């Protein structure tokens, strides 16, 4: 049995999966808070390196990108469903700077927060009958590629939007 097989077996251990899910659930419940790997590892009861490696293996993306996905989803929902200002939404979803929020939101979604608000509200009647969980899944940002890598590709003119279907 090779070391990669041993790692895969260790990941399948129910205790480790429960610990990873506990950390993910904490991030979901308080995505507006700071969640450095050290804090997540402490919640999980494993070392930082083991946590980061296991989380990525279990969920397909690193913990930071997972948290970023949740924050963007929450911001999109608030833009669509509330009258909060974009500044209020930025701080409510855990951003420390309006500029960083706007730039990251645009890098991930391809639209500014204000453009997203206008677009989401224009499409509201079409989505009245769609369950919220389905709508969130359809609007979930694709963060399999790091935001900085996306920015580099746009700068070089080699960026191609994802053609992956959301199921």
C-alpha cells in the first residue's frame, strides 16, 4: 500500500470526516468571522498542516476558498433580497475593506456588486418559484481556480469563463 493510498484511507476515517465537517459547519454558521487555518485546526482537533491537506482532499478546495465561496454566496443573497447598502453587505459578510470586497466580488462573479444587484432584481419574477437552495447552488461561484490566477489570466488575455454545467 503506497502513501497516497494510506492517505486516502485515513481521510475516509469517520472520525476525521466528522472533524472536518465540524469545522466546515462552523465556517458556514459564522462566515463573517476570520477563520485562519489555525482556528479551524483547533476546532477539528488536528494539526494545521493535516487539517489543510485533509480539507482540500475531502471537499476539493482549500478552506480559504471555501470560506470565500460562502461569503460571496451570502453577499449575492443580501444584494438580491435586502435594501442594505453595498458597504453594509461588505462588512456583514466579513470583509474588512469595501475595495477588497468589490474587487474580489468582481473577480469571482464577473460583475460588480451593484451590477449584480440590478441583474438579480430584474430576474426576480423568474425565480419566485425556485427553491432558495437550488438558486444558491446555481449561483455558487466556481473557485476551483484561485482568484489571483483568474486575475493573471485576465491580464494576459487568456481567461476563458468556465463552461462547466452546474447540476
